[in-house]
C-alpha cells in the first residue's frame, strides 16, 4: 500500500505517515528489560540532584494540600 | 525521564515493585528510581502545577467541562507538549488547533516523537527554531550577513 501511495505522489510531493503508539513493540520492551538489569549503568545523564528535586516537589505537593496516590 | 527514574507501569503490573507512590526505589544497579507519583485535588495555582518537575510526578486538576480543561491546560508559562484522551473527533480536532503547545497528542503519551518530525515547544518551552525534521536545518544554522566594500 505504501508503494502505491508513493507512486501516486506528484513530483516533489511528500508522504507523511503517522505510526501508532509503539511502546509495547519488542525493541522498546527489550530496552526496558536492559534498564532494569543490575549490571546496567544508566550513566551520567541523571544524578542525585534530579531525584532530590523530585522529592522536594512531592513534599511540596503534600504541603499544598494535594492528595498523593 | 520516566524511563530513567521510574519503574514503568508495565513493570509494576508484572509485580516487580511493592513500594508506594513518591518513594525512592532501591535497586541493585547504580541509578535513581522513583515510584510513579500521582497527585489529585490539585489546583492550577499550586507550584506543583505551575513548575516543571522533570520526573514521574503528575497532578490531576478537576474541571467541569472541555472548555475549562483547555483553558487550564493553556494557563501555563510552558508549552512543550499537550495531550487529550477522547473518542470525539470534534474535541480532538479543536484541541490540536487550540492547545498552546509545540506538540499535541491524541490518545497517546505526551513524550516521544519520531526523529523526522519537528520537536519543540511554545512559550517558555522553546527557543528559536525546531529540532529534528526539516526545521533542524534552521535550528543548526548560524545565519550571517556580510558586506564587503571593494
């Protein structure tokens, strides 16, 4: 079908295809599996300060009266 | 960020976590994990609703109808990505046109776009042109005007 659509395009035309949600595709599931392995090092992109910032916001939300779930 | 910080819902469904929302998860690998956290009874004036948390922490703001939902969603200094969950094509189309965000998702997570489409936001969530896609040419181009007198 994609080939037929491509051939039907005029000169210089563009075919845009929106793919459906793919978070359950094998490649992404494999990525999640690797992330959770004990031998996996996430790397320097995340440090303790980011986690601490999240914890401060969680405490702030409680102080502001929001209900935690 | 959720992929880095949090145990995903699918992992939780598989019974890998017994901690509660907002708690740090201690795992064997050297990383920082946080249980996904959801706040309800949130007001749009609260700091947890107005500031960027950058972690698996979300808030639910109760509204009376679609119009108020759009108004609340747009009442922010930021505008990277917005999403709507609906079976109504009318509301989906209206939201795509009226959400003040650089990216709008219908029935999908607000994170993650394909590499060939423009990535970027509005208001405080973007600066200059879009990354990715055709717009990346402008994003990575430094324009210079030069005159030479012979």
